[in-house]
């Protein structure tokens, strides 16, 4: 009897629960709205995830392109540097091949122009510049020419400037005598260059 009454009670409670649930449960339209809302939320979450991944990928692609451009510039600079180094080595080799003492080169030019030995003097000034910032060393001599005609002076300058030894003229000073307009005293500095070894 007690078991029957207990079963009756359970049936009664379950019936009440069903009744309450049927009242609480939404209509089919509400269920559809909840499903659409849930699907919308899922789509928004999915969009946020995909957007963050693709924007990160786009940023990485831009960085990769920038790095590729920088690498290309570095390659161009390296090629240019190697070409310059090779060219300087060739020039330095050519200069060393025909390397004569600077005094001998200038003296030969003056004698070829039939300048009398008593009318010129050459002094080695030992001006060797070896500044760490320069890639060459400069050696210089001072030359004084007396009783020189304008034509001879122009010929000498031309030969100095066009010699294979790569000479440079500087500190040029010209003076003439009052009564001899075609007789000049000329002082000048002649320099030559030697490339340093590239490390």
C-alpha cells in the first residue's frame, strides 16, 4: 500500500513538472530566434578569429617583402663594392707596374723638354699622407723652374698632367722679371698617389 502511494506521488510530481515545463518552454518561433542568435554569435566569433589570423599574416607578408627589398639593396651594394675593389686593385697594380720615383719622372719630363739642369731644382718634401680615412697615400715634391718661357711651361704642365704615373700639380706660383716678360720663374708642387691595400 505504501509502495502504491509512493508511486502515485511520483506520478503526480512528474505530471506537475511536465505541466510547468510546457508553460516555461518557448514557442517554436522563440526557439528559432534563439538558434539564429546563437548562429550569429558563432559567426561573429569565427569572423574575429579569421580576421586576426589574416591581419597577422598580412603584416608578416609586408615585413617579408620589406626584408626582401633590403636584401636586394644589400646584394647590389655588395656587387658594387666588389666591382670597385677589383677596379682599385687593377689601377693600383698598373700604377705599381710602372712605378718610378716621383723625382725621376719629373726630371725626365723636364730634360725631355730641353730644360737646362741649372735652371730647375727638385726637392722631395716627404709629404706622405696616411690618414686612416683615406684609401690612398700621397707623395709630393716641390719643383722650381727658372728662365722658363710660356710655351715651355705649358708643354711641361701638359706632360705632367698626362703622364701614366697619375700626377697632380698644386701650389702653383709664377713670377716674371720686369724687363723679361717671356722669362718666368715657376714654383709648383707635384704629387702622386698610391692606393692602400684594401682589407
